[in-house]
């Protein structure tokens, strides 16, 4: 089956797509990206993802030359024509091709592309648990930009896999020093403590996750107190429940962390309740059919 890609306004077979050697995404990781979930053939939270894309682009002084509603329409058309039912859209915008020079060039057309990848339909809440390892947070201080410069995340995720874990959690200020938990290498981090949902504020150290924002909203709707504040590694490990969230994962409860069992290895009641509520939101926006 042909794998299609939308690139600078045209939908072409992926194996015919070409990017210039001097594309600044390739040479400088000078670009931003988004991952959008598709359920039942419909993109979920598309407007929120596009709003974040424009914020990320502004964060690196990248001027996207397409209008957001035009891009949204192109994504919807692509999903429909490609028959994507359950999957994700990977979207990337780079500054485009220019003779190599660190300084941002003037008048260069950005490279904008997206394509889809299939995913399994959503699993019932509480089915997927993950194990974490702690790694030093060595990233830059503009983590609110969803940058394609992901080497610290790549190294952290590889360290997690080599340690037999699923995901790495970033600790700012040192793992041995019980520094502050920021987020995970491709997901946001949450702890449930004394009935409250606790997560690090977004900004310099934490990506404003679309799933994170939805979960905070759903928690408030369930009268679960929300506390956006830093937690140290030692504090977080003592939480009643720990889970991570992302567009692709939705919610995964954490059953082990640095080789130690967490919360009896089972998903807790707040985690389950929020996951059910998230599925409710998804079904409202992307009904079965
Ligand atoms: C570093 C990081 N934090 C958080 C998230 C979760 O964000 P979202 O819920 O928008 O997918 C991601 C997703 O890829 C991520 O890379």
C-alpha cells in the first residue's frame, strides 16, 4: 500500500519525497513538530495542536506561511483520502533550505510536511502500565517549544530501554540529589498525593501537553484538586498514584520506577477515573461510526 505524505501543499508517495541537504531542519534541527491522534478517522484536539504549533514556531522565530484553517483542512482531507481510521499524524515544520549559516536567513520558505502512521485503537483504561527510570534533565530551557532537536530525549529513552524500562523521567538538579521531576522524555508526569493531582507547571522545563491540559480540565470537573507545582524525586516516589500522559499513550499508569514497585503495581482510582473521562471526551469529539 502506498504511504502518502503531504509536503509543501502537495500529496505525493513518501518514497518520492525529497528534502534538500541544506534544509535547516537537517543541519541545525531548526524546526518544530506536532503529533496528532486520529480516532475513528477524525483528528482529536486538532485546534489545540495547531495553536501549539504556532506557539512553538513563534518560539523559534519561524514564520509559518500557511493559515491555520488551511492546514487543518489539508490534514482532514489527507486523513479522509488516506483512509486513516486509527493512527497519528506526524507534522513537521522546518525553516527550509538556505546556504549553511547559523543566523536565521531572510525570505526562506519553510518546509512543512505531515504523514500518518497507524496505531492500535484505544485500550481500556488501566490496561497499560509502564516502568520509568530517572535521568538527569539536560535539555534547554524552552521546553514549551515542541522542537525537533530531541537528542537529550533520544539518549534518555535509549537509556530507559537499555535498563529494561519503558520511559525516562527527567530530573532537574540531579538524580542522586533528588532534584525536581519535570516531565518524561515524550510524555507529561503526574502524581496523585492525598487526593490531589500534582504536576510540574508548563514553561521553561515542561511542554504544555495537549493531553495534560485536557486531564487538568477533567480533574477540575471531577472536583479533584489540581496543584501545578514542582515535586522532588523523593516526594514523587512516595505518591499514592503515578501516571504519564501523551497524545499517543493517553494515560499509562506507572507500576515501577527505578526498579521499585509503585502503588502496588496497579492503576489507582484517580488515574482510572481520569482515563475514563478522557475517553468520554475523545468519543464526544470523534464518535464511533
Ligand atoms: C517532552 C514531552 N512532554 C509531553 C508530551 C505530551 O504532549 P501531548 O499530550 O501534547 O502529546 C510529549 C509528547 O510528545 C513530549 O514529547
